[in-house]
C-alpha cells in the first residue's frame, strides 16, 4: 500500500511542497521579526499615536484566527498566491513576535540603559548596540519556537490554493480511491511535519542549555 502512495513522482511532488512551506515560513518569520521589533518599540515608546497603533494592532491580530487573515488577504489583496500567504502570516505573526520582543527587552537590566546613557549613547543607539543584542540572545529559544508554529500554520494556506506541503498532499489525495491510501498519505504528511519540527525543537533545547 505504501508503494502506491510514496511513488517517486509523489515523493518529488511532496518535497517541492515542503520547499514552498519552508520558504514561506522563513520569509514570513524574517519579516515578522523586523515588523515585530518596530511594534514592540512603538508600544514601549513615548509617541502617543504609534503606541496606540501598536497596542490596537497587537490586540487585534492576537484575538482573531490566523485562517481568517489568510482568507481575507487572499481575496482582497491583488498579489500572487504565495505572496499573499507570506503577507497574511507576517501580519498575524508580527503581533506575537512583538510581545516576545517586548519580553526580551524587559529582560535586560535597567543598569544597561543607564550605563549606555552615561557614556553618551542616545536612546536609539542604546537600543541598537546595547539592549537588542542582549535581548535577542534571551529570546532566541522563544523565537525558534514561534518558527515551528509558523511552519505548522502554513498548512492553512492550502485552503486558498497555495501548493505548500499540505496543498500538494490534497492534490495527490484526489487520485486515491481507498481509505487506506488516504490514511497513509496523511500519515506521511504528519511524519514530515513532525520530523522538521522535531529537529527544530532539538535546536531550541540546545539553545536553552547555553543560557
């Protein structure tokens, strides 16, 4: 039975879907970190408008389903399917990352700020050269955990026609006629996700053991 599911052509097809999954996840998490840093700084900053915007943004996206964002972006924004997938996941994940960043910034002792200010550093330079490097080290395991979440969240994208790993699996499933074949296909998909995410979780444990 497994030979009818894991044919060379099906394996190649699924691997291309896995490549799309990892590409979307990597690009989304990179954009989310950049946007998340800006949101975190705005939320803790002194500019009233930016602070209110960041608070509303974070509260909004942390309290709605990711799938709803994906559907909205796919049918509203005139972009390529993969690009709308990256955009939707970035919008959603940035709110989560912003709170992780804030936690990392707050983990840096206040004495570090005071020491930087006493040396003539501005607030911006203090954040860039003194605080952020320490904060990123502290929150790296949590960021890696969020990357695992993003990889899993890409499976929602098949609902809008994006051919990532789950989407490729759904296409293959259309050629099967028995329940056992479909069960085996889903088992292969689950094992693939598990393998990728388990390896990342091992990396997270390694990072945690360093600090």
